[in-house]
C-alpha cells in the first residue's frame, strides 16, 4: 500500500511528521516542495506553473464535484477512526 506522509528535510536527513502505518521497511520517493506557496514570501509557483497545474487538474473537476464525493473530504481522519468511510446521501 502506498502512503503519503509529510516530513521535513533538515541537516541532511528526512524527519517524518508522523509514523507510517504498518510499515517496518520500505523504499521511498522524496519530493522537495517550496517552503511556502504564494505571496507570503519565499519561493512560490510561477504563473506558468499554476496554469500548467490547473490544466492537469481540470480534467478531474467533474468527478471531484460529483455527488457522493464529499465522503472523501476528511478521508484520512475518518480512515484512522472507528469505522469505514461511507458516502452521505445529499437528498
């Protein structure tokens, strides 16, 4: 199973912000992100990068907004909770 966990690269080491579930040893891929996104200072995405990302995500917009998808709004929190994630009826 693939898991995504946030971490910080500091002093040549990656420090995870949480413990991965049910993993004792695994290969990893590390992607370095800008320290900030936007006008708050520091690195930010260029207008071209934002346009490219919007274009890539545009194809998912209809599915993302489809009825029943609100079940995934807080998926990770509910996944770790006491039961399964069930789509709520909007009717």
